[in-house]
C-alpha cells in the first residue's frame, strides 16, 4: 500500500510542477518526478508473489525523504527560471529557418576511420588488461575487475589507457552529434536513406561504448535522442502529455527488452523472467534505499566522501588527496541472481550531509540542469541542445544512483565540452552554427 501512496504523491507532484512550469512536459523536475514514479511502480510490481522484492511496505521515513528530495530538485528549477535571461522571441524566428543537415562524405569517412581505429586500440587495451579469449569473455572479465567492482583496480592496473579512454569519450560526444543530425533531419521530413552513413557511425559507436560502459550507455543514447526530438518539437509547438507518454512507452518497449537481450553479449546472465528483470531494473533502488535508511548509518571519514566523487577523482589525480575510490562496496541481495548496489541518488546526500544534504544537493542539481535545459530550448546554437542531451541520462538515472556530482562535476565534462566544440566545428562549421543553420 505504501508503494501506491508514494507513486500517487509523485504523480501529483509531477502534475503540480507541470502546471507551475508553463505545462512543459520535458521540464527537468517533471521528468525527475516521473522517473521516480516509474521506479516506485517497478518496486511495487516486484512485491507480487514469487517475485524479487521482499520489502512489502516502505517505511514512512523513506517516503518522506524521497518526496523531499524530488521537491528540492523542483525548487532548484524554480530558481533557475526566475533568474533566466532569455530572449525567446528573437530565437524563435531563427529556429523556423533551420534546414536539413548534410555532412560531407569525406568528413563522414574521417569520423568512421577514427571510430574503427579507437575500436582496435580499445580491443588491444582490454585484451592486455584481462587476458581474455572471446570478446564476451574480455568484456566480462573487464567488468568484474574494473574500479566499480574491484577495490584494488587502480593498484592492479585494471584501467583503460588514458589516451584510449579519451578517444572513447570523443566518440561518445560524436555519437550524440550524429543523433542530433538524424533526429533533426527526420523531424524536418528528410528520408532515412539520406542518413545511412550517419546511422552507420552511430551503430559503431554504440557497439564500442557498451563494451566498457555496459547497458547504461544505451540509456544515454536513447534519452539523448528523445530529448533532442522533444526540444525541437516544443520550440514551435506544445508537446502534449498524450504525445509524450506515447513516445515514452515506445522507448520503454524498445529499450528494456534490448537491455535484457544484450546481457549475454556483455558477459552477464540472469535466470529471471523478463517481467521480474524489468521491474527489478526499474525499481530495486527504492527498497534498497528503505533498507539503508532504516539501519544505522555509519559516519564517513572525509567531507563529502560519498557525494563529491567527481571532484575527488580530480584531486586524487593531481595528488592532493589519497582516499578517492569508485568501488561500490554496499550491496543488497533480493534473490541469488538479482542484487544491486544502487540506492537512488539520495543515499550519498544523506550519508554525507544528513537532511540538509537532501535539501541542498538536489536543489543545486535542479538549478544547474534547468539552466542547461532553458539554454537548450531557447538558444540558437545547436551546441546547447547537444550538450544538454548528452547529459540527459543524469536526469533519468536519478532513481538509480547519484551521477550529477560524480560525473558532471568532474574533469570529464571539460573533455566532453571541448570535444563537442571540435566535432561540431569539423562537421558543420562555426558560421553555420552561429547563424542557426544546423
């Protein structure tokens, strides 16, 4: 019953913010509320007989904390909108003049060659690290020995070569640029056959990315494509709830089975049926958070140790601290084959700063991402939209794990931003970008 109550309150909260923020269904707070709503539904489905969720009812403390965290995110967006300084009317005219994007064949081939070269280097690097045989074996061994699952990964050298890693990051941002090209072209009624080379480059990068990023990288690309389409749509029209829900259902129908089917390719396996697996993937973090909150919380030794991992990683690399680790040591086992180390984004905030962290940290997140969202929606340059779309998965992933302070507030974001500037200049040219032609 408590799952239904929480789901209903989250749905009401999404409706409240939807009306507060000018009926924008892709408002960051509306998305946040709906993502937590879906996660709670997944957890509730898991409580059915012979399924995985053995936490039949949530404690009221858990319900209150989740609602407070989501509401705090909404306050951040409210402040971002109050402090906005956009000139939407002028930009609107320029958006109407946008054209189908064509990339030169030579430029496409250069990008294609770079992707293939990166694939070769990545394979050689992974094979050296794991001594694996088949590709599946290499991926499986790398995953189990990486810094997320192996506390001694750095000492043992189970990390990618920095050059290969940054080439991979360059490919990731390039993939979002190509997704932008295809989505915009199809949005403008262009034929799919005119975008074949773009699609080929996307598929190669997706394959390249999931070898080290797992299924989470699929979420990044799917959510980016949906966000790009949604913002292109709302620039000139109102995106109705019905249309957005229909699009969301199509994505879920495609994305979730794909995650299930690619599991063996990535060296994983599960004996669970697709319903249990899907509900677990969506909702396991909610009962996990309940377990965490209702057991003694051990204080951490260092300030912001659980939250500020992105900043700590940078400080560790330049030798200012020696305690950074990405290792995930806390696990909850619901069944022998279904277990998780994710507790929603709120766990580290509470662990580091208590109730004040549950107010301040989501508020900062909501403010920053709402600023990015407003820039993506209202500014002519395609870079604002592509940059925001690239990090849209951070919004979607909130119900699973903290990613804003871990991933966005880090040196990686600078690398992605510089890569975006280079790729867009190379493919489009600075003049076309500034004049809003792409």
